C-alpha cells in the first residue's frame, strides 16, 4: 500500500471517530493541500477520496473524470454515484475547516476594519451568507447610499426591497422606514422577558433563511446567536452533537432525524449558541 493511501486510511479513521473532530478535519485539510500540490498519480487518486470524505462532491467528480479509467467498471460506478451529488450540490456543502481561536479573532478584527456593525444575535453574517458582497456596490433602499455589503436574508415588509446595508439594519432604520422585521416575533423561544431584546432580534438583527418559517432559539433568558446552517456532519465536526441532542425540544424520533440530517438536504438544521452559558441549540425543519 502506498504512503498516501495509508495516511488517508488513518485520517479517515480519526474523522469517523466521535471525539476530536475539529483536529481530524484540520488534519484532513492539511493533507488535501499537500495532495493538491503533489504531481504523482497516487496522490491524485487519494485526493478523490479526501474530496469525497469532506463532501467536495464536484471536485471529487471532476478529478476522477480526469484521472479515472472509465472502462473499469469500478471507476465507472463511482463516477455515476458522484455525478448526481456533484450536479446537485457542487462543492457547496463541503465540510468547513474548523477555525482556531486565533483565526476567529482575526476574522472578527477584519469585520471591524470593514466597518461592519456587530450583531450579537448573528455574529458572523458574512459567514452564514446573510450578507453578500458586491465589488461594484449596490444602493441601499433605505439610506440610498452605495454599499459593498448588503443583506440577502428575509425581510418581512409590504414594500419590495432589493438591498439593505448593514448599518440600516443595526440602527433599526430599515425596520422603521419599511415597518418590517427580520424575524417573526412569534416564532421565537419563550423565556426572554426583556422586550428590548425582542426588538433587537426582530428589528435590528439580520435573519436567516429556513425551508419553512424561521424560528429563533433562546437560552438563559436571552436569544441565542445564530451560527449557521448545519447537518449531522457539521455537528460532529464541531463536537456539539451530544450537546444539541440534550434539549427538551426534541423527542426521540426528532433526535434520530437530527443525527441523519444533511446540510442542504431535505432535513436542515440551524445552529445557535447561548450568549451566556455557551450551550449549542438547534432548530430544524424539512423542505
Ligand atoms: Zn442603508
Ligand atoms: Zn444558556
């Protein structure tokens, strides 16, 4: 067995173990980068496996198309299997490389430098896709100023709104001007008495896109921070599967569904974190 394959098998084994996920994913990413640099065929063959394991379905398919011998039934079958996923998902649902604390801090500083307001209930809206970037800039419907970062999540109002800048969300101007909200005030957890917090959540915080009605979790008498879209793989990678299942919200059947969920699949999970005790919580819905 060649060295690359041996290393792959070791890394795959670690990846499939329930503990130590963030480290094992980072190790796979390092390995992926190394293989991408390597020229020999064995490295490329192993790279197909690494892509597939990390759900880079399109990359896996494209590479196998290039290097695989299609006259071999095994290769042909594998290509056929990958093709559907590649066409449907591309690389969109690839397992993300977990960030170190240092990387998180750097990102935070970068956002500050960009002048992006901080949303405590949605701390990384660029990461979650709630904010999109535009090179040439777009005009905010609220303040009429050019913005290079604009909101692309739900905004419930009567008027047709194309673009809202982050500042007009943070200041509450957009919600006020269009009498709109970013989150339905009735689709939130109970237990937050402070109405200021509800106002901040629904009128001054970027929302997220659910398959169905978006729902916002709360914990420790406050709303949680929305961290992003997940499936079972991401929850395992982050090492929070046990934590999110430990929740009165879910019965046994739903817990099984969470364990089967796929990011971008028909059963979607949305990850939240308590701002006070740090507990992770989920919302889930089906398409
Ligand atoms: Zn604006
Ligand atoms: Zn809490």
